[in-house]
C-alpha cells in the first residue's frame, strides 16, 4: 500500500480519506498496527509510533504521548495504541485530560493474549517472562544487551532468578521466530512455552475505532459500533512479569 503524502508528525495528511483518525502507538507495535490497518482496509487511519525503547522506560511514556497529543492537528479523532504499560495510571490521567481512548489492558501481553487468558497464565505461573514477535526479534538488543548481560553475565540471576518460564505470545506462524524465542529461554535458563495469539484484542479495538471508512497508513518512527471504553487506572495494576 502506497504511503500518503508526507506530513509532519501529528498533522493530517491531505489525502487521508473519510473521518480521520490518528493512532499514536508504541514503536514495538508498529508492524502489527500497520498490518491491522492494511488488511482491514482502514483508509482513514494514520499510524504514528513513538520510539520502541520507551517499552523499557515506562516513566517516559506519559510525557511522550502528551507531546504527540498536543501536536495532533486536523484529525476527527485520536486513539492511543498503548496499554497502561507500567505507567501506574499516569498515562490514563493524560488521556482523560485529552478525552482520548487507548487499547484495553495493562500492557501488550494482556491485549495480545486477551485479558482473561493472560490472567489465567499469570495465576498459573507468576514467574513468567513474556515475549512477543517484536521482543523475540530484538531480544539481544532490548534484553540481553539492553540489560547489560553481555558485559555482566553475573547479573542474570539478579534479573531473572525469580522467573520460571518464558511464554512466547506469537503474533504470526514463524518457525524462525519460534526458534529464536526458544533459544532466548535457553540463554536465560527458563522453561519455554509458545502460544499463537495473533493480534488478540488489539485488532478489534483498532477496527472499531476505524469504523466503516477505508484508510491509508504510514509508519512514523521505528521498527461493533461503540469505541472500547478506556480502562480505569485501578483496573490496570499491571499483572505479570514485564520488561
């Protein structure tokens, strides 16, 4: 799908069709968001993603989202493709201020797996490290080197001593990624499980926001009739082991 005419971040492209929607997303979801928009023909949506490194710096997410919300111009609606993502309810406070909805759930693991299914996994084994396609693909950069384990392997026990397993929440059928996730579990000394979850609750949320209009998307940054209600901060306590 050809990208629309270039427009500054937050500004509606001139060739965006229909009631226009800006989706401000986590960079770790960029590929999946663009695929959802493309395969559902949502030609009124523009996707802009914040840097994926914020996944490891949740305290910076609310300010980054606020800046992008303040820059949004000319759109009929804005939607934020984040969960609470470790912000302790601070992101919801900003979204309340701007009257903007977000994805359901505490984090990407929960909305990919489905809230009920994730809670069952967490209750079964609280010491679980979750991987998505993105985190599997970038395991070395974000986790191994990102946590300094390449320089200080002795920190492995400090970081992961209380973990028992990795659950790879796969978005796609990719034997290569499955093997990478399996090797990641081996490197961390953890048991391994894989669950094919696809895009979970993310896809219907984005499709619902997009409505019946058809849209063009762009990726800025790196690699049913009612909108879903914004979850309350108190319901997003952030269950499960996160990175």
